[in-house]
């Protein structure tokens, strides 16, 4: 029985960590207070990809302005 209890406790910790992670993500993203986990992850990926593209554009703009001087 001790192994079963150990496994149950570890599984509960894992679920709690996942729950807390999704809640933190939900609070971080704009307008995501009641989205499903799937929608939440999709929107997080979209936001990350959008920000990566914006960073690359800003880097290119910075490199271009450095070349002019």
C-alpha cells in the first residue's frame, strides 16, 4: 500500500504543478481568463511567434540604422 500512496501523492503534485502553470499562463495572457487549456496553449504559441517576428523586425531595423551611421 505504501507504493500506491507514494504514487498517488506524486501524481497529485504533478497535477497541481500543471494546474498552477496553466493558471499562471491564463493570468499572463491578455483576455484569457476562461479559455480552455487547448485554446490557452494555442494563443500562447501565437503570441510568442508574433513577438519573435517583431523582435526580428526590430533587429533588422536596428542593423539598418547602424549601417547608415
